[in-house]
C-alpha cells in the first residue's frame, strides 16, 4: 500500500531524513516512534506530500507521490490524515466539518455527505454533538471528530501524527479506543505516537527513528522484546521505566 524508498529531505543545509526505506502492506498497522526531533512527523507527512522530499521515491497504492503530474489533491483525498491539533474549522459545526470535503472533493450530495458524516459521528460516540461547534467540545472529542472526518473520505489508508500528544491524559484512551477499533477492522495505518501500550496492542511493526534515520524496522515482539540498537533500548527504558 505504501512504499518508501531511499527518501532523504533537507531544510536548507540541515538533513532531516536520511535514506529512509520501509513499506506498509494493506491492512498493516505500523507505529513510528523515537525521540523528539528524530524525523517521525516529517516522514509520515512525506507520504501524502505535505512535506516535499528531495531524494527517493514514495508510492501509495501504485501512485508515485513525488512524480510530476501526480494529482496530489486526489491522492490526499484517499489518504486520511489526523494531526496533533485536530485542525477542525472553528466556524463550522461538527456536521459541516464532516461534510465539507465530501461535497467539495468527492462531489457527494449534501444529503449523502450528511448521512455518511452522522454515521461516522455515531461510530466515534459523538452523534449527540453534531450541531455543536469544535470549541464546545473537549480535546478528546475534537480528535475523535477529526478521525471521523478523515474516515468520511473513504480513505485507503490513514496517517496519524501524534494524535494524542495535545490531549489531557484522561482523554487519551477515548481516542486510542477508536484507533484500536480501526486497526482491528483492517485499516492500513501509519501512526507516529509515544503511546507504547497502543503499539503493543495493535501494531504489526514498529519503526524506530533517530536523527532522521530508520534505526529499527521490526515486529512489535522484536522491538519490545529485544531491540537491536542501543538507542532503541535507551528509548524504551525511558518510556517504559525499566
């Protein structure tokens, strides 16, 4: 579903990604973790070209992301993205947030888009909030709306960029529960997160990054059981406290 091959990226003279290669199969859940500034968010944003890259290739469902002539808006409509800070439109109701892109990008009728949006709101447990504005919802609720909005576009895969890092601790689980459910239903997912419990529960593979490099790319059992690199061992000992 996603092929990343020898991708490098610079900001000016600073290299933020170095020769990154990995792939995600259909239905696979891959968690990307590592210390702050290791390039995790940049890597995941290159998948739908929110971050352009200078070297290498990325293919999503057979479409070359960086090629000239690639219809990026079309590609992005098929790759769901959930950000750290929700990115909901504050002046639109929850229903309008869920229907806008369906109508504008996918050409659905208002009725069809609303039915789809309300169905997904129900699925994330927020149907009662449909007429409210984002500012009237808690952070956890807003992030669940953001996930529902991404799903309303019928994506072929989902990218999550630290979806719980802006949330109060007690709201984290309500978002992770939705993500766990998605994973169990077979959604292809790449998720940048520090939530190691989530990684242990649903990840098929873990990618560990440090200083712009993919240091480990292995099954979760190998990652948590016997990480090969010292850097990953140190990271895990800090996060897991042993």
